[in-house]
C-alpha cells in the first residue's frame, strides 16, 4: 500500500501527519510512503529525515491512503478519487457537508476524533494525545501572562507566595494542565462535575474544589451536559470562589456542540487584577463569556487567553504523538501492509465517517 503524507494548508497549522520516525517503522512494515516536499518543515522535520527513513518525496494525492492532520480544503477534496482512503481530523459532527463531499467522491474517510474511546483503541486516540499537548501549553501560557511567579520563592528581599491555579475539567487536557502547573510550583486545584475523577485530581497533588454541583459521565468518558439549572448553580458557586485564584484554566467541551459557558462576565469581574484565564475551549466558543476565540484580550483587569489550536504551537511533539496514533490505526486497518477493512470491528466501523459498507446480517 502507498501512503501519502500531505503538507498542511490550513492557516496556522504546523503539524504533519507522519514524522520520519514513524515513516521508517511503516516502511519496515511493508508500506510505501510518499511525502509531499516540505510537508514536515514547519514541525522541524526536514525532507532529508523522510528520505533517510525510507520514504520518497512526491505527490501524495495518488496514494492508496492520504494522511492529513486537518480536514481537506475543497480544492484538496477535488484531488481525491473513488476508493481512496483518507485519515485525519475531519470534524464529522460539525462539518457534515464536508463529510458528504468526501462520500460523494467515493472516498473511504476515517476521522481520528471518531476513534472509539476503548482500551483496544487507546494507542489510536489522537484526541487524547493532542489534548496532552494542549493542557501542557495552557499551563505555560498561564505562567507567561501572569504578572507574578508561579512557585514560592524565598529571597533576601522576602518570601514570594506561590500562585494559585484552578483547572476546570479533569479530562486529559485538564489533568496535564494540573500536573504542569504543579511542576512549575503553583498551588493547584481541580474541579469537575464528575465526582469519580476526584481521585485522579488528588493523585497529582492537587486540591479538589467542591462546588456542590455534580453530574455523571456520558458516552466515551465525557462529562454529561449539565441542565440549565445545574449550570446556573455552578456559575454562582464558581463566582463565589473564583476570586481565590490567580489563574483559571478551562477545558470543558461537548463533542459536536458549542462549549458550555462556565465563567460568566460577573465571575471575571470578581477576579483580582492581573489574573489570567486560559480558555482551552476557545475553538468552539469558549468556556468564559468574555473569551474572544483566537485572541488574547484584557477584560476587567483580567487577561483572557483564547488562543486556538494549541497543539500546533508545539508541532514537533504534537506531530510525533499524532503520527504514532496514525501508525496504530494503519496497522489495525492494514496488517502486514495489506488493507483489510473489517466492518464488524468496532474501531474500523466507528472511525469511518464516509464510504462505510453495511455489514451483512
């Protein structure tokens, strides 16, 4: 099978779907790999690294499988042909028209965000790998924009107390943000509507914030969406406590939906001047009412960081992790380098968003 690795064209996207390390392993497993020239340069992977790994530079669009990070633009969709496989973040819940365009061209499309969140599929879970990068970078951004130290410092000029950081949402990104902020020396506290994650938060050395609002888990381990009454109670409780913290990092997201508004403007006003909110849900509207997606703004004396696509700001390791997810999926779909799509398999069927064949009864 031929694998084609494209150069990403989405504005600001610096990641690449396959890095030389993984390309070499796939080549050894029997795949032929075509890499578009300069595909990995923005992620610090020069062309020479691919050729040294056994890949060939050329057009990826005639390969049996096209590998991408972001969903293809319309002109790229036009370059795909019937029976071709496409793998990438395809946004199937929010961009149904894009998925329909792929289906109309006869493309068999696998969305990395549709990988089932099961034990068997952990090595393919690109949402988790990229959330790890996002949570780490969120803590660094908070430290950058906070006009005070994160750690406690004892100096000849006196003792500097540590910063207090609250992370809302204890998924992969939230737990990584907690761990990173603690490594930087902050006093960290976590909150989640799922009480079952309290142990995970405390295992990282963080405190648990009890707002008196709890909910269960939805499918895939996500927190279920709160009712309007529960959301209002959460906002009121948070408003009463948020002034205790110098930094708030929010990570709450609902797949295929706008991000829930957790922090109202009144809560921002209750924070001390110089405080920072890093909104990891900015790409889907933000968890804070005052977040401006893609921007860093100051409101009520508080810096709101709404930077989107944080994994792309650390493209080297984000690409490396994503590339390993791609490798795991490819070896599942094509063991021994030969395509074998088993539509009765939950991973194959679950990840396929276009071109799926019905399993005979």
